[in-house]
C-alpha cells in the first residue's frame, strides 16, 4: 500500500454523492456529509428484522451475509436510492426518511450498479438496473426502470436461456442508445445495444470471455471496456466504431485481474479496479473456502488502473487482499461511488488496512 498517495476520508463506505451531499453507510446505518466538508451526520438505519439489524452492527458479519448497501445513486441533490437486502430504499437526506419502494425478484440481493438515463432520444428519463442473481436455471432476465415520479416498471429484455444476468447498463447519449453488459459463460457473455425505449435489442459482440464485462464507457463512436473473467487473462479493450459492419477489437492494456467496478472521472479518464477472486472451477464448500486464485487473477492485490485510449493506461494504486476466504467474505476490491468528480475516491473491500474505509487517491 502506497500510504503517501492517499488520504483516508472516512471509516465508512461512500455510496454516492450529489453536488450537495455525500451518502455513507456502515452496515445498515446511513450517514450524510455536506459535499463542501464538515462532519458526518447519522441519518438512520435501514429498516429490517431484528437479526438483520443486529448482524449489520458487525462489519465481519456484514461481509459474510452481504448486509451493507451495494450501490446508490442520487435522483436529485437531496434524495438518493440505495440497494440493500433485496430491495431499493429511498433516502431523504434533508428530512432523514428511509423508505422501501421496490423489491427485487426472488433470489436477488443487489444489482451491481444503478444507471441514469437522461436526454437520450427515444428514451424517457429514468433510473435503471439490470437483474443480477445466480440464475442457475437460466430464467428470463429483465431491466427495471424508475420514473421521476418514483414508479417502477419491468422491461422484458432477455428470454430464457439467453444470459445468466446483467452486469451493467451504459447510457450512450451521443448515439441515442444504451449498452447492456451480460455474463457469465461464453455464450452468455456479451455487449448488447438497446434503442427506441427498449424496443430494439441487438448483440454487438457475444460468445467469448473477452466480451464478458461489468465496466464500460462510451468513447467517440465506440466503447471502452474492461473484462471480468476469472478464467482467462484480463484486459481493457476498445471497439472504435460500434455501428461498423466489420467490428474491430483493440487491446489497450493488460489488467492483472477481473474488473467488476470502475468509474469515469470528469477529466475524461476511465478508472478500472481489479478483483482478487478464487478459482471458479471449484464447486461447493471448496469454492467458498479456497485460497487458490482464479486463472485470470495474477496476484493477491487489487489494482486501480486509469487512463484513456489517447493517453494510455497506468496503475495508480494497489492494496493486498486480506486473509479472509475470497468468496465467503467477499472478493478483494475497490468500490467506486456514483458521483461526478475528477477526484479519485474509492472504498476498500476486503483489502488490508483499507477494508471499509473511504480514501482519496492522488494521481498525476
């Protein structure tokens, strides 16, 4: 860990930020901080059964049972949505109210990320997420949208036996479309283009692990993405013209592990965090307890890589996975808050000395 390159901002996890507030969590407890500084203020705890509330007071039990919010997004300067414990809660940071307004399908705990659709021709402005669950029986997989009035709507996207789940939804305003990232097996892994208010769904690239991604960004007329596979070597790729009849795939940089989380900075740089995760070929209790790394994981460090196709990519930080089993107590990762900023702010997950802490990383 490069201590001279970071400042610890909080002992809590940063979920998202607006121009007015930062929203943090510690277990099921939520805290707010004014974006221009000051101390954190307790908002309240997410409602739940006694056991949920009791266990969420322990950080290690939160890791074991996935009891903290995974992601959040602001709908306006003072209202946020968070995902936790099988549903979406609306948080009023001005008045302090926490309200459950949507439940996920059976077997789903959290999506990887919320996305905001704004000013894209053919689409209504809304918040969306893609269904992310085990789906061993390969059921249909849907997208849910939330209108500005707070009404949730199911959108049928993928029929049965098409994909396992949705990793992410990437708005592309300049081309009036969305990209949907799916996984996990070869035939299920791909990037899909959606147009005309979800009426048109077409594959861009599918069928290989090099198309398995959780993090992607529009760039010029194409898309930059990082792969997310424990089965093969990982890299950052660029598809320069998404509408070309002959798509080309350019490798921009190698990555030492799969990428589940990332963000785009307001200065135009793309940021990818790599994951320390186990060999997914193992099954059952062996998979949960193993310390053996996946074939696509080169070391026991979570790395942060940033740049863009013009400047190139470089590593700016890394931290070592802690000693707890990877699957049972969560992969080693850096989590990126949903916010618009040129500051590189992340929360450590299952990494030594930074687990559960939010830090700012200084880069040149």
